[in-house]
C-alpha cells in the first residue's frame, strides 16, 4: 500500500487504536513526518496493505516495540544549548539549593545525554546526593543506553566543549572512563536517576531507580 493512500480517517483511527491498545499517544506528532515514517516502515517490512500493518502493530507486542523504535525521533546531546545550562548554574540551582529534596523530570530523554548533563551540574553544585532525576521516554530501547551510561567516545570532544561553554570548570573526562571506542559514565551519577518508559512512570507502575 502506497503512502499516498494513508488517508486522514485511517491514520486517526490507527493512532486511536494504538493509544487504546498500548497506551502510547502519537496523536500530536507532526503528520507529514509521521506519514513518512509509517510509509517507510510499511515498505521496509513489505506489508501488502494498511490493514495488515495495523493488525500487526496492535496484536504483536514484539513488532509494536519495533514500530516505536522506528517511528520515534531520538535527538540529544550533552549540554546541548550551553546557554541554558549556564543559566541553570547561575540562577536556578542556587535558588533551589536549600530544598530538602530536588526532583527533576526529563521527559522524552532519549538515550539520556541531557540527564547526565543535569546530574553533573547537580554534583558540581553539591546537590546530587539529595536529588532525583526522573528520566522517561516513549521508546524503551533508548533507555538501555541511559541505564548503562555508555556513549560513543567520539562524542566526548563535542560534549566537553559544550560543558566548558556552559560554565564548567572541571576536567570533563573525570566523569567517564574511556575503553576502546566507548565512554562509561560513573555509577554515582546513575544512582540518582529513576529510569522508566513514559507510560509506566505516568501510571505509577515504576518506582525503581536504575
């Protein structure tokens, strides 16, 4: 079935069924982008028609996980937008420094680079030990990277530059251990994170930190 045949009525019904069956809400995704991604997935997996695709997504849990991985967009970077993190350092963290418990929710955290960025800020401010970072994403697969704290070593140069631009004064390499082509971030950072798929945390099903 060609992408041009994916009419509004069908797409609205499909998204409603996905929400009802799996609890994932794609209704507000940009329609042109969503149509392209669905069309690509249908072509790659060689579905003969839209109804076969719909049934597979709704009835096959394993395929639904594959569907989520293909449809969601995962874009993140450590200390992305350094000016934002500089503002957090100078104005926000000092304002909440006396709170007995600091809770920060990173919704749509992807593989978690920005969660680690926040953990580093809190550590440098002496606040990490009484903070909890809630890290959620609609795509459970990307959360595995966050749980492991492992990222490509080639990215560390850019992340270090972002860190310095954000006001960081430490040696950024102290936060990770390099091995081969990977960088492993410290467990002291990960321990303060509560990592969960979005739907699980929102319905109160997950309270375990990684």
